[in-house]
C-alpha cells in the first residue's frame, strides 16, 4: 500500500506540474456503487463492467474489500452495468443515464446461483443525490427537444432552475445578450461553458454562442456549494454538453416558421395604424451523426440558419412642428425665450426666433426627426414609433469522438456562428434633411433601440483526452479556445454629416463620422451615436488537467489550470461628440430660469458638450492560474464528506508594449506602466485568493438524503477592469480610469450553509426543499473620487475633472427558500415544478454602474445609503414545465378511433409566474447629476387595486432636490429600487404529432404557442421625472436579443414547424 501511494503521489505531482487550464468544467461523470450479497454482506473481488449502449465503449474493474467500485471520468450517456462473481448469478443493470459531473450511484445486490445465469434489471440507479452536496438542475436531451423554446433558444431553460432570475429589469429596451443572476450574484459572476470551454464574454459574462437545440445532449445549472474543481465564479455554473455520434446513423432536418398573421396584437394598440406589426421568421437546419468506424470513431455535424424580418413598436416624444421653425409662442406666458446675443436680457418678440438667427446645424438636427403623428396631449407621447429589424444568422459545428483503446478516449469539437443584425433609426423623417437618420441612443424606458448594424462572429473549440493509468488512476486533459468578434456601426457610418451641415472639426476620419448625439430632457435623444463604431476581438485560450485517484473510501482529485485572454478592441465614447442644449443659453441672463432647450438648439448654443478621441487600438492581455485539491470521502455507508480547497491567481490586464497609464490617487498624478517603479500591471495583483469548500451528503435511507455545505467563491474581476484602455495614450476625454485601489483584492462571495433535503416519492418523483443564501463582500463599482464633499470641501485634485475609480467596497446579501418537485422522463411523462421565495439586497448591482447611471452610488462619502433591493430582486417566482406523451399509438395503448385521433401525440409546456422587478426613480436631466434620485415626500406605492398602466405609482411623492441656487441638482433621499413593477405571468405550450414514415424514420408536425393566454407583459413604468409619461407604463417588454430571435415578452405568438427524424 505504501509503495502504491508513493507511486500515486509521484504521478500526481507530475500531472500538476504539466497541467494548465481555465477552469475544471467537466465533460464527464462517474459511475460508482457497492456490490453486496442477499444477506447484505459486501462482495469483494467481483468483476464490474460499465458499457455505453450507443457506442460500445466499456470499462472494467473489481470491487475492493468494502465491495465498492468506481469508474471516474466516464463519457456521458446510457450505460449497462454488469457484475460477475463465482457463486452468484451475473447481474446486468441498465440502462442508467450518466450526466455531467454526476456521481451516479448504482448499488447492486447479487443473487445466489451459477455465474453463467444472467439476471437483467431495468434502471436500478438511485434518483437521489447521495454523494455530492451541490444544488443543481439538469435538463436532458429529450426535454430540451420537446419543450416549446421561443426562438429555439435553450437559455429559456435557465429560468426553470431555482434561484435563477433574468436581469433585464423589465425596462423593455434593447438587450443584446442573455444575462442572469444566480442566488443574488451579479451577472458577471457566472460561468457558462460548452463541453467545458468558456463560451461567455470576457467583460460581462454575456453568452456569445447559442448552439442548435438539436445538437445539445444536456443542460446543467449548478447554483450553490459546488466543489473546488469549479472556479472563476461566485454565481452559477451553466454547463452545456453537445451530442456525439453513435453506432447508429441518426439525424434530423427541421423548419420553424412564424409570421404576424398568427400573432395577437400588442396591448398598446397603434393609434396611427391599427394593423399588427409585420413579422416573418424562419429557422431551419439539420443534424447528422453516426459511426466512422463501429465501436471506435463517431461523428456529429449540425447547422442552423435563421432569417427574421420584424417591426417593433413604441411611443416617443418629438419636437412640435412649430419649434422646428422658431415659433415658441405656444410656451407663453409661462416660458420666455431670451436672446443670448443680448446677454439674456431681451426676449424674442412673441417667442419667435427669426430665420436669419437659425443655426444650420441646429436646424438640421431638429428637422431630421419625424413630425408628431399623435396629438400633443396623448398620454404616452406625441409619436408612435415603428422600427424595422433584419436578422440573418448561421450557426453550426462538428464533433468527432475516438476510442483509442480501453484506456484512452479523445474527442474534438468545433462550433461557430455568424450573425448580422440591421436596425433602422427610429423617428427618421423621409422628407427631412437627413432621411433615414434620427435616433441617437437607446431609450430603454421607452423600448426604443439604437439603429445600426451588428455583425457578430463567434468560434469555440475543444480537444479532450481521457487516459487510464490502471483501474484506480484516471487523467483528463483539455485544451479550449473561444473567440468573440463584434463589429457595430451606426447607420451614418462613413458619412461626414456634421461637417456637411455646418459643424466643423468633428468628423476627423471615418471613425468619427456621422453626427454628434444630442441629449434632450423629456424627449428621446436625437442625432448620432454615443459609442459607435465599435470593433471587438476577444480571444481566449484555456488548458487544464485533472487527475482522479480512487483510494477506497477517498475519491481524490487534483487539478491545475491556466488561461490567457487577449482583447483587441476599438471604440470611443462620443467619437463625433455629444452635447446637451438645455435652456441655459435662452434663459434670463443665463440663469437657467425661463428659456427652452429646443430654442437653444435652433440658435446653436448648447450648454454642455463632450468629445472623445481614440488614438490607436489598445491590446490588453491577462493571465489566470489555479490549482485545486478535492477529496470526496465516503465516511460510512450513509455519510459522504466533500472537502476541497482551491487557489486562484490572476494578473490584471496589461499592455504587451507597456502603453498603459493611470491616475494614481496616492501620488496625485498619472503613472505609466513599466516606469518609475510601476509594474506592467499598473496595479498590484491579489495573491491571497484561497477558497476552501466543505460539503456533506447524508443518506437517511433509500428514499431520503440531507445535504449541506459552504465555501468561498471568488468572482471574476473582468467587468470594467479593461476600461483602463480609455486612458491616455489611447483615448482622451475629461476622465481617467483608476482600475482597482492597490489594496483591494478580488471580491469573494460566501454562500451560507443551509440544509438541502431530498426525498424520493412514489412514481419516481423527487421532492427537494432547501435554504440557499449567500453574502457578497468587497464588490466593485465605479465612483468618481474627484468630487467635492457635501460640506463644501473642494475636490482633492483640482483641474483634473472626473477620476473614475473601481472601489471594492460594496456588499450583498441573499436569502431564499427553494422548493422543487421533479419527475424525470419516464412512462411518457416529464414534470418539473420550482418555487423560490427570496430577498436580494446590495449596494450596487453591477461593476459597470458609476454615479451617472441609474442605480450607481450618488455619494461616495455615504455609500450605505445606496443599499437597497437588487435590480433583479424578485420575492416570489414559480415555474412549471412538462412533457407528456399521450397514451395512444406506437408507445402506448388504445385502438380504433381513439388511436386515430390521439395516437402519437405529445404536449408540452412552460409556465412562469413571478413578482414584478424593482426600479429607481431619477430626476432624468441630461446635465451632470441628472440621474440623481429625488427627495421622497411619502410612500409612492398605492394599493394594487388603485394601480393601472396610466397611474402605476404616485408621482407626487417625488420632488427634485436642488441646491440653494435653484439650478444645481443634488442627490435626494429617495431609496434605490423602491418602485415595484408589474408581475409577470406567461404560459407557452407545444403540440406535436408524430407521423411514422418507416422503421425508425418519423415526421414531427409541431404547433407552438407562446404566451398562450395573451397576457400583457408590461415593462416598468417610466421612472424619469422629466418624461411627460412619468409614472405611466408605455410599452410591453420588448426583447430584441442580438444573435437570437427571442421575443419572449411579446403578445401571443404561434409557431409552426416540421421536423424529420431518423
């Protein structure tokens, strides 16, 4: 034994020294169990063989002195487990299904008799989770293919998991990617992997790649207390596994179609044109898999394309026709327009500005916007928007699996997608000076999307090798690659429109072409774009090696990881400039009293302006290293302890050419990488990120388990840290980015220990009840540290402007009760019901938020006042999903008329009901401080019986907090996220008729209905005090995910599909 352990430790050290990777996201599982005789005694020395049904892959071993066997790092799939021993009948148990990172316990009792006799037992593996403490949800291939998924987007399945909430905040604006919170953690704290390889972006953990549903074999969500093998996440781990080929040729071809003829009208009927918004959507593709060499080499290939033509609708406010020609007489007597040429002392006669005073550029901007098409007093705005979208996408990949020997298994998988999205500018005037152009930036509170083109390219690949060093020692090595490319341009890209219309010095080159953005109070912004063009190319490599050793009661794992990232990006904020006209220039003696923003714009006198300029394209890189040890210790027949520790070390972003700079608040000046004692990283990396993990699983009896655990989990620190690229020499504007303070380490999240009770009920139904909680500490967010104190003490760095600093001083808490009832697919039925009762509170909900963003910290000298409900706080959430094969036809009973009518039918559904999401009221002015919260006079939330879309909350409860001068906005005392939006209720259903063609070939005829009850999915009410619709709900949620056609918050939609399977 000593010699064997010595050899093992030698191999372990060698493997660790040679290993490298991102994070040990698994693509395999383990089959384990105990062999006993009829009297309950253990059977040592029995031969155990696990054989995969679809490929013939097998692995054999013997039970140890305790009668235990274990097959770690096994390919996923259906297995037969065979046990042989003299004096006992041979027993075969199966099929048992092995899923990712599962310890599939298959305890087997042998019968006395001759070895030549065989006893077959169908599906004897336990449904309980007996050896692992983690909280998870698994959706397998059959359910993935059967459930009605809007846009064939399998990420809809995320919301079936307890503790998971989408983070769109019900604003209803443009959402370019899927982001979600797991147990109160920030979206950037999650990890999404495909066959163990990262497939989410470096910056915000947005999902870059969405594989064809028919190419996915399994979808697993880990939400709490996972092992030391998992790192770089303080939220959840979403693991997607792709299909592999088998010994049988199989495949499918499909076409999904929907159009406006089958859809219901939007709740907010178009008052201009009552016809439904046009829609034509097609998704089509195929899959093909099979053997290249029986029992040895297998392939799987798939492709999916999509084309979408659709129109989204919203309400907006545009300037009245008279204002565009200098006539502001309608504002009298309340508002007087003063002539800035007189020092603001003399008003224009009758509030009319003569044409000879009009500024060419100001007139162009005002008249490029379409004229009002609704009455001025229409409660939701004076303009109804119809915005065109065109989407074309191609996605696909291939996978090859090869069995080198009984000791070696390898697979290679590659996937890519290419998507192109065009969005027209909203509110453009066809007969205006700039036809086709109008909208400046997203107006999320109104559901309007910034126009332009998005070209998205993603590539993801993995090479994996599993090798056995005998029956006890298994090594798994993996190399992964992910690239994310995005090109975004405005509809005015390449046209020097500012220069051509009288504004000089703005269009310096093609990267600063187009128009400046014009921010307006109470109106949708107009002009150009605030950040286009944008060109991203993020490249990600990962390498890992994991060594598993079965030492009897101890299942030991050792792993080391390495990853490297490279960002080669270009974008500038305000490349063609931005300004706010305000009423200052046309007010009395420039006092902000009287005047009007449109008069200031027409005269060419803005009050505030910004211009950003990019010098070159910065290249940023970082490196991440990790190692872990995990011991799953079977203390006795009933108790398993899961003990582990992980160490992570990551470098900050650096420039390979040492071209980074930063404003060092300690030295009070700019420092440059690699100079004057400053490292190439600018800031010091953290070296203390040790993460212990402790868990237990206790099996009371064959039907009941209790699990618990706790640990420290470090969140990735990528969000906003790469904004150092906005500093000189690459970018010039009136702010510096300070990354982290030297003393601030990466933020950990500490899940609180809680009991997870699991009980197997009759009929193969599992019930689970759990308390799940977490605490986040030292969470980062952006602050301007160069601001004056409330008592009048001046800003610390005179003449510098804003100094944006990421301060890791935020915190969060999450408490929940989570309940689940699940029946995995058997006897023609799958059922999953989940309920989460929770509370999520934090200081700031994203590292991306600064003081200028709604929800950002208003006063860095009193951060605690920003603490409130998280942006995704949902107290109650219930989901139900099901798949049911009607019991007639090929797989059931029945005959005659019943068989003809109901034979080979399947119904499925997804139901979600949840509380409304929170929102924050702001003053809503474009001037500095305009996103400040107001003062709160009384409770703004009326009883539910008094709420309506025209009066969701009491707007009189809020008043802007002005300084004594009457014009300087100050932070108010209204809390963050104190308005609760409408609840969300949705039912999707699918109806499938299977038509047998011959042998194993069949046709699917599908009808899928999304939002079957046509329940309006309202967005949050307008929360900006400057908007005329303040307190009203103006639109339904309007998801336009880039790279996806999901419209899961719309009115009822019906989708028709046909699929051939063989």
